[in-house]
């Protein structure tokens, strides 16, 4: 039986930290479903289609990575795709409390869905989508933070060269 994992987020935009988690996840799962969520509390910088395209570019052409959109509860989507593992990235202690609560609720709703917390590579610990958006807004250097295609489109969106 294939081991299917979900890696859910808004990915607005996907960062090198997200890419790191995707790449390392593939060492212990057969299929990774990158689940692009709609966050009704946020106004995204990029539309869903662009975010999914960026993920495909960043993930390469691996047939083991599927990119899907979902709305609603993660556990319902996990059942739909047959996932038994939810992968979550933890950059700092401040991420832990929220992620821990979500993992416990997901376990309550779907006892067979395990949550795996992954720590990013040391050089990517500080990278988040919100920090990338902030750096871009003020014309800062995005190299090393996001895939070159993402960097180009962010710069275009902000009217930067």
C-alpha cells in the first residue's frame, strides 16, 4: 500500500523553505499531495492558479508530487486522497502552539491521520511567505528565498526590476 502524505498551506508564495520540506518528504512517502488551501481570512498576493503553477515549477516534474486545491477541512481532503500523514513545517517555537492544536483536532476528527512536524534546513528557518511578501513590497533581494520564477513574478507584480 502506497504511503500518501498531505502538505497543506496557502503557499502565497511557495518559498525555498516549502521546497525543502517537499524534497525531504519524498524520502519517506510514495506520494506527496501539496494541498493548496483557500484561506478565507487572507487576501492572497497571487491567485490560486499562479500558486499552483509556482509549486509545480519548484517541485519539478516528479510524478510523486501532486498539486491539488482544497477547501474545507483537511481531514475530509485527506480521506478523499487516501492520505494517512499530514506534514507540517515548524520554523520556530511560535509556530508550535497553533500547529499542535490543529494536529490534535485533526486527530480527533480522523484518528488515522498522523501529523509529522518537520524542521526546515537551518539556512531556511527564517523564511516565510509573509516575510517574502514584505521584503518584496519594499524592493528587497528575494534571491535564495524563492524559486527564480516566483521572484520574477513577485517583482513584476510590485513593479520592480
